[in-house]
């Protein structure tokens, strides 16, 4: 299939439940605005995405006190279907439709896949509660939406690896959104949109195709520039102390080096 054909399928599915999705987003907007839609693509196509997903050994491993997962943005190293599906979400009509659902006027996809692309979480992988970096790589636009499309069949609740939203902050209880096969989750990113992924408990891979959307304007008047900020889970005092120091140090460096000490390697370096 061509990218345009896939984007037409996505658009039609989202449009068919637009009003319901808008109500869900508005109802959750005071905490972490979000909505999700199941059975996004035809099942055969979604299963194809999983069948050609790269092995974790073909991806970059991020392993620290903050997170443990595998990522890749270099899409030309992987099966072409994955790149087609990923960029289908960057079709202008889908961007506008999601913007209408979330009432965001200026909205842009990110062709460079800055922090987007593919992610895989295997046994014992996790992602601590965090706030995403507030801007794009050049600090010109605000990061406002995160799109997560899950493609692992038969991924159930006991497997872990599920998205957690913390609408009342990471000291309270999270809202868990399962990483269900063929499910698209769209969530807001701003200065209180704490989110995480709980630990994978099975010897299998939770696979995800992700995009970020950016805007000329922040979602909230309180939003200010910040680096990605992590903290521990409730009652994990030691991890909180370490991660607070880590975030403070990285913010200090960004005050001196406005665009970072080095280029973030997680972008799509396309062939000329």
C-alpha cells in the first residue's frame, strides 16, 4: 500500500468517531488531555506492521535510571511498511482533524522524527514518570501532542508495558491506558502532563509507532521551556532525589547551551 492509502484509512476511522473523541479529550483536558481509538487499521495491515518490526538488537538501547527501552528513528534501515504507516499520520488532513478534535489551531508534524519513530519494550523495560521536552530540536515550536500506535497482537493487561498518565501528578495514582493491539493513543504534552510506562513482565516485545505534533503556541499559559524531566514512582524517594538533580543539571546546561551540548541523535537522517 502507498502512504496516502494508509492515511486515508486512518482519516476515515478517526472521522467516524470524531465527536466521541473530542468529548473524551475535553473531559480529560484539565489533567492530561487524551483520547484513544481501537481497531485503527485493518487487522491484517496492523499485523503486518508487527511482523516486520525490527528486533531490539537492530535498535538503539536506552538504559539508565530514567528508562530502559529500544528506539529507532532511522526508518530507511527497516521495512518500508513501517515508514509508510508512520508518515501516514503526518498527512495534512489527519493533522487538521486531530487539531479539530483537540481544538489546537496551529499544528505541525515532524518530518525529522525528533524523539519519534519506533519504540520497543522487552522484558523488564520501563519508562519512569516524566514530562517530555517542551520544544522541537531548534526550540522554535512547542511540543503539544504525542501519538502512539501499538501493533503487538494479543498484548494483555498482565504483560505490563502500558501507558500511565498522572493527571494529579506523579505522587498520586495513574490512569492506565493499555497498549492494546491496533490502538492509537493521542495525549497532550505540557508542563503537567506526567506520563510513564510500567515494567514489561513477559518475555515478549511491546512495539509502538510514534509521532509528535508541534505548534506555534503552548497548550497552557503556564508552559515554559524545559528539558525532559523524570522522577521516580510514588514513595521511591531515592530515585526522586537522583532524578531531580539530573533534571536540574540538564536545565542548567541548556541555559548556557540553548540548543544543547550536542545534537540529539534520535532524528531521521535521510539520504540526500
